[in-house]
């Protein structure tokens, strides 16, 4: 992707669009930033393949709908500023449109199917950077009734939807929906906490997608073939998946621990119970991947000495895995000291 200079230009404009939205003083300029972001992501998505064309069209239609609802609600607010009822409607519509943009439940219907048609690099952008501006704008207004509904539904749908998937892209999409519920919960209590969660979540996504992109893996059954000859890669893969699932003592557990602490302090025990149960289900389908990769179709023959991994690839992935394993201890000491 980055060998193409026009795609580099679109990538820079994509980042600028999100930054315009985040730093906007008015809702109209925030809407403008979201539109710039959308129109620069479209050329990155189109890859002259049938699946990517279909995904880019779906993404455009959904984002255009969300943008039009956002603009409509802002105009409605400007026309009836003094009316308190219109304020509530405006907050509700703006929050709904931004939840649709970020792919949270119950507005998640487009997200897995769009993910299915993307390359891994575009999928990484959609999972991480494309959520920055909508989530930041949601944190500005925070219409709590709709946010609580979205938290519960995202947690349940993200856990249940990934159970029967064989495509790794759809698996990552449902995992993202589940993680969004944790981010929205953190946002409900503290801006700092959701930003920490988002940064660590983005790092874990980068690590997993780096591996999938390196070997061009798209489905679960490909894991048997690629990792059959290297026990080290199997162990690294398992450790990173466990970190993404939020299992202690890996780095992915730290943001969940902070969210659990804030929920306990605010006495939101019912919400906490639902989210922990659903998080265990997501951990189950991560464990299923690890079990399949480790236990099934494994053989080891003495004359296979040639490694299919280059030293640079191994070193990069080893460093990322090292951060996933020991980042928890470093980050915990820094977080609790400050």
C-alpha cells in the first residue's frame, strides 16, 4: 500500500480528517472532518477486487447515512436551541449516528461484512484509527441512556457473534465490537481510562494483524498449515491471542482491570457481571484458535530444517510478543505510581 504515492497522500488526509474532528469547536466542523476522513478512506479500500469494491460501497453508504443523521440533528439543535426536549433528541441522534460510525451494537450490522472484504492493512485502519474521531465525539456529549444500551448489546453481540466464525477477519470484527463495550464503559467513567484502553487495544490489534498479514492468513484452517513447522510461532501466536482476550498477566488485562476497578467504585455491579461473562465467551473462541493450532494436525519431522520465517520477521514479532507479555508489569507500575 505505502509503495503507492497517491495512497500515502490519502492516508495523510485520512489522519488529518480525524484530527480536524477531534479539535473542532463546532459540530459543523466536526462533521466536515468526518467527511474528509470518509472520502480519503474510500480510495484506500478499493483494491480492484470484487470483495473490496463491495466492502467500500457498503462502508460508504453506512457512513453517508450516519453523517446525514449527524448533520440533520445538528441543524435541528441550531433551530431549537431554547427547547430542552429538542436538546435530548439532538443528543440521542448525534450519539446514535456516532455509534453507527464506530460500529457499536445495535448499529453493528455493517461492520463484519465490510471487514470481510478488506486487506489486513485496511482492516487494521478500520479497527483502530477509524474509531478515534467517533469515540472522541461521543465522549464530548455522552448521552448515557443510549450509551448503556449500546454497552450491554455490544458486549453480548461481540461475544456471541464470534462463536461460529471461521473467517479471522469476522472474528476480529466481533472481537472489536466486544472491546468497544469496554471502551464505552470506561468513557462513561473517565476519559483517561478509555484512552489508555484504546491505545493498548490498538497495539494488540497491530500485533495480531502483523502476523496475519505476514503469512496472508484469512481463515482458521490456514493456521494448521502455516504454523505446523514452527513451535516458536505457535507459542507467540497463543500469547498474543491471550493478551487480546484480556487474560492476566498479559498486557491486555491491564485496561480491563482499570475498567473493573472504576465500575466497582461506582457500584455498577450488574453491568460489570454481564461484561465479564461476555468477555469469558470471547476468551473461549480465542482459546479454540489456540487449541486448534497447537493440538490438531501437528507433526515434526527431523529433515524439515529450513525455516519459512525470515530473521527480521521473527525478531519484530518476538519484540511485539515480549511487550504483550511483560508490558503489564511495566504499565501497572507506571499507572499506579502516577
